[in-house]
C-alpha cells in the first residue's frame, strides 16, 4: 500500500448527489452480518447515515469530489474489508489543534466507539446534517465535532485558511489547522473538564504531542504523516 502523502489545498469544491452504491447492494447480507458481529463487541454502535465521496481529485490546489449517503454499517464493512470499492473514498475533516506553545492536542477515542483507543485530532465522518443544498460544509462539520469532543467553539480558537489533505489510499483526511490561544497543558485541562461533564464522552483522554518522540502506534498514519510534514521531518 502506498505511503500517505500530504497535499496543500486552497479550496474545496465538493458536491452532494444521490448515488446507488453497488458494493452496498451486492453485499447487503454480508454487511448486515458484519455489523451484527461488530455490535456484539461494541453494543453502542448505531447504523446511522454517513457521507462518502466518489470522483475524488486534487488539482491546482482545489479538492473536488461528490458525496453520497450511505449507512454506517455499509461504511464500516467497506473500511474493515480494506476498501473493496476503490472508486470511493472516505474524505473527512479533522481539526489539527495547535496550542500557543506549538504543541498539538489529540484525543484518545473512548471504548464505546468504533475506533476505541485510536488517537486522532477532533473529527467525524460527514453526515446528512452537513449537506447544504448541493454541497457539503466540511468546515462546519469539523467545528461541530470540535465543540462536541472538546468543548471548544469557533469563538475560542483561530482558524487558518486552506487545508492539508493527507491522502492514504481510500482515506483522505482534510486537516484544518486550528490555533488555541493558550499553552497545551492549559488547553488540555479545559478539554478534560469538558469530558468530565459529559455522560458518555467520545474521548477518554487528551494527548499533548510536541515532537516525533510523542508519536504513538495508535495514531493512524495520516495523522503522523501530517505532523511530520508540519515539523518538516
């Protein structure tokens, strides 16, 4: 499998249109059985609706693609089975939180989630709530996830222009640099206070990452590739 590569993106041109996903139709029974198995291990999983992308391309600083709606069970099976339909990508936005002392802040996913123990920037798979007519609001998506996971809102942070696309085969993580105007330990304490107030927080911890020495095997490679890029390593 090719290495993750980082591509600067100046603008998003992403649409939304209905689409019949042949993978989901032809593997319907297998998908249902797989989701039932996953729910035995993680009963909190819910087969909601998510958005996946087709016709993905980056050219001249513009990321283009068309989202379509799918079931979470379909998405999960496609991902767990190593992306058997390569014409589709999981293109999602992440809030790359950077404190005033230069450290990054990442969340550790809770045990009740589909990605338990994995270490990410705040993010979530786009869903129908992000659709605005014939387009999809990925900045709104990442700011919503930021607020839900950490308690930080757009009034608490400074949002950089542009994006970095971390392209990892059928995963495309769109990194939006978000600056928090305080040192990392202070920001982490604020986020932990938010988690403590939640009945079932999506995150179980906040990690401070200052250098390559802080990288962890539970960070997906699109996260570590982005960090290494930002550190010029």
